[in-house]
C-alpha cells in the first residue's frame, strides 16, 4: 500500500471513526483502525462489534493495500503532525505489518496487524431492504428530543432503544425509560422505499442515534440527505452521510434491538384539567434556579399553575437544611388551579430541546403525568409534532 493525503483530512477521518473504537475488549484487534484503499481513495474503519463506522478520505493512491494499526496511537500521532501532505506506505516484501508515515521532516514506523484479522464490517443487503431519506436538520433535532428519554440501564434492553416507525412520508421516533416518554413525528425527504407494504417498525439503540447525531454536521459537507437502510430481516441498520463513493462520505452500521417495545400511545394522557401556555426560555431559567436547591431536596421541583389575568406559573424548590426558592412567570392558564412536582433534571432536559418560544404544559392532577408540547410546530419540518410525558413525583403540598 502506498498513498498520499492531507494531514487535515486524515486527522478528521480518524476523529470520526475513533467513536467506534473499542475502549476495553476481549478482542484486542477492535482497538485498531483499518486503513484500506478503496474507490480511488482510502477508507478508514473501526468497530466495537456493536457499531462500525467507516469514512472515505481523498488520497492519491499509487499502490492498493490494507493494514490495521492501533487507533489511539495513530490518531494521536497524526494529530501532532503539521498541516502538510502525509505519505503512507506499507513496504513490499512478504506479509509486511509495518506502516511507514512521513510528513514534512517527521518519519515514523508503526507496527500493525494483517487486515484479514480485522472483524468484517457488516454489509446491509440492498435487495429487499427498506431505504429512508432524512433531512439532516430534522433528524438531528428529532434525535435530540427523543434519545435522552431512553433508559441507560440494560435491565430491559428494549427500553435502551428508540422505537422507529416508518410509513409513507412520515416517521415517528419514540423512547421511554419508565419515568418519561418522548415521541417525535415528522416528514421524510422522500416516501419510504420498501419491498413490503404498510408500516415498517424496529428498535434502534439510543447510543447509535447519539453517534449519528454527532456525525450529522458532516452531512452538510457531502449532501443534504441522510440515508438510512434497514436490512430485510431487521437485524441491522446503515446510516450513510454524503454521496456514495465521495470523499468525506461516512457510513455507520449498527445492530438493531430485538424485542417488543411497549405501546407508548397508551402512556399519553388523553384528558387534561389545566393547560398552561408559558414562555420556554423563562420557564427554563426558573427551573435552573430551582434546581440549585433541588440538588439537596431529592431533585424535586414543585410547579404551581395559578389562573388569573395574567396567570402565573410558580416554581418552588426546597432543601431542608439550606432553604427554599420561589420563581414566578406570567402565563396563560386554562382550567382550574393545579399543582404537580417533577424531577428537576427531567424538567430542564425537556425544556432545553422543545424548540419554539412557548410550551403547553397539560396537567390532570398531582398524581398523573404532565404532558409537554411545543405551542407552535417545529420550524425545521412541516407536519412535525412532539410530545413529552413526564411522570410526577409525589410530595406533601
């Protein structure tokens, strides 16, 4: 293998695939990165056996080849080089396992491993697969609004994932951890392309979506569409950012979660007694103030909806040994006076991702879930809806 590329491009590519490098593994080879000439450039790949990320970078290839080397060592080394041309070579002769790198007046030899020993990167079959195309900004905001509600513990694996529903031109993402539920629906760039008819459903690991979200800024450099390909047997999914075969293209392949996701629609209260329409920025500021005291008060924030002209949303947090804080914010209150208490963390997180200027807070009683919805549709997608349900905390009022 013999090729030349820019230090900037190589450094960027290593930074992208580094997210998939195994930190601790019983298979040491997964701590390596695979360099392989491909499509007139070089492809960098890494996998932790749960996800695999590949990125193509532009290069002048003189001799084809492949080698795998320690990812952290190569990343740190390339990051220290000057922003000049990097010459990479695996010398001929037998089964050479040494990567020679030269940049400016720096010459380095890195011991590697045969590419054949690297775990194969999964291929999602095109025949019979479901192909979906997202607007990058719509997908990024959807992930931000939903993935945080997924469980982080593996006691119920399906709850560590995000339920994906695809039908026609619509998509729906839903996640729940037993304390909150987030549901986002929106419009795809194109109707779902699938060999089967009707709705397509599967469960994506929330961690995978978090990695996709981190990669999405790269999508703007190679195209305005993110392509998702779901295997016919719904065991794997591929995300493709940027045109196929182009320099800068990124692919992420992940296993899907097998199991039955709860019927989340039953968890959304149909009725409400009181609705508050409140400014998001002001409400979030008051919640953050309350969370300072809530840290020593079980993380609990009391929300009091008081009708009037104007109505008031009162936010209260108490810590027995420290004191208490009360904040008020004008709001439009429909219905009778209502009281409810939430986790300060859950309350702050939903307000941070809502989007828009105002939020609806629907309350039935202190022991029923509170429902948050944007007062106006999201600006980044026509026909989008977002619903966030938070279970209440029980307190003595």
